[in-house]
C-alpha cells in the first residue's frame, strides 16, 4: 500500500518524504479546502522556485495536487488563468471533487492521473465504477465507509485504486459538509476556511424548549468538547485495510506542524515495512510516538462500525512534547543551521528524532548566535546554529517534554 502524507508547505513536503511517505499531497492557493495552510503558488514570483525545489527533492516520490473546493463560475475562470503557471510543478495527479474540472484538466494535462476527492462522498461500488468511466484512476473514499464496504467496492471496481484515511482528524459533519463554522465564525468549511468550531471548548448546551435540561457535560478544566469528533488511528489495523482492498493510506493534517507530519509518517512507514517482512527494531517505540503528538481521543472511525465514532470525544487535545525546531544544513561537521519554532533555554533537556532514530536525549547541546555567542535562550525569528551533543543529521527534529509529563 502507498503511504500518502500531508504537505501544507514546502517544509512539510520535505519532511513527509524524508520520514517515509511514498507520496504527498499539497494544495494550491485559493483552490484547496485548507485555505489557511501555507499552500503553494502563493505568489507569482515564487512558482518557478518552488517547482524547481520540488523537482530537486522529489526523486521517485509521488506528488498530488488538491483542487478540491467546489468551483463557482468565477473560480473556474480564475483556475484557467493559472493553469500554465501550475503546469511547472511536477504533479503526478490532481485530486478534485467538482466534476466541472474534468474537461479543463483533461485538455490542459492529457494523460495526467485524476483522483476523486473524499469531498465527493463516494461510498458505494456503483459510484466508483461510474467515476472510473469518467476517467478517474483513483477514488478517495468517503470517511463513512466500513472495511466491509471497502471490500465490496473493490470487488465491484477492481481496476480503480482506492484511497482511505488512516490517521488524523474526523469531521462532525458528513464528509465535511458543515455550516457550523460559517454560522459561528463567518468562515465556511466548504470553501477551505473552516474555523473548526466543532473542536472549540464549550461551557454549556441548553435546548430552547427544554429550559433547565442540559446536555450531559464531562468537564475538562471547566470546558467540554461535546461537538468534537474523535481522531482516527488505524496503525494496528493495516493488514485489515490491505485485505479490504485499500491501495493508498492517507494521513490527514496539512494544517499541522512538521513535527506531526514527520512522527506520524514515520510510525506508519515502520508499520508498513514490518508488515512487509522488514525487520524494524524498536517498532513499539515508533508506534508509541503517535500518542505523544498532539491529538484528540483516538478511534477507528467508521471502519468497524458507527457506534464508536458517532459519539463525540470527551477529551480535548493531548500532547506530551513541545516542538522546538529542526536541524537544517550542516554548515560544518557537527554544526547545523537551526530552524527554531519555540524558545529554547540553556539547560533544557532536548530530544532529537530522525527518520530512523527513535529519539536521543541531549543536555550537552550548544546554540550559537550570529556573533558566535552562546545565549541564555534562543527564540523564534532569530538566526542560530546548533551543535548537538549527540550524533545527529540534517532533517532531525527537536522537541522538549512538557512540564509535568
């Protein structure tokens, strides 16, 4: 099975591939359902540079472009004006939900693969066969399908690749078709600007015609997450997904950090390698790392039935570590550029993780500022290099255990 990871920025794309993804998916500014991600093609003068860099690091990896908003006439015209610029990116496929894009993409990119977005809500074999007849080589199934349904769909349309979500956030609404964010925050989930209102913390819920009758609330520091769905985590059921006919395992999270992208991708890469017969020392450690990354209560989604996922989570975000930064280019032996994300203080016990390094604890690191001095603390927005006290490499991620954990 293909392992497909999210890339909301150039940086996340690099880490998705570095930490084991076979493929990554990105969005183009203004045409993706993650409008608040950094996305690609933000500025006309950056397109060629981005495309050149992607070609440089891509190798034999795959790259998919999400054009998965629902297009109004003005959006189609805007897309058509930008297609020549987008053609410079080395895309292997386009992920779309709006069938109106088919003629446009087929004319401009003949022979390029087309993948049907999960937003199109394909949940049965007849629909998948019909999309195949239209020219789609892959269907990203609606999150609401079970493994038994996937098996039935694969039998009905064996020539169509099936992609399914294996990890990440689920939506309160049916395949994301929700107006809660638009109502509460003026930001629609259907045009890529969702405020995730369902995941906010709420104090109380009372129905107008039943005054005094309150929704049962389990408090979490004075708040509750009664509207928030559980996250999905299927790392223990990859064989079942393969046996059902899944061709590509999709990790959700273009809005999340490179730390999330790297750690989650790495865990599933190790699990797939192990399932294929490769020896993976410390596999349980890599699996356990999933529970250290920021997440809501885990579930198996709809794959084994609806009972578990149809209940909202009673637990807000769980997180054991703070993402501190990453190692960039090695400027001299053992000394690296530091891409810092959170304040690092002298004496902190940092942990370094790599694609094949579970984690290494280090108090012997040294951070140097631009003048070569060693500051008491290093903060985001400034230029530093770092000399780890352990063996490390470009692309390693730095984290700090939260106090009290």
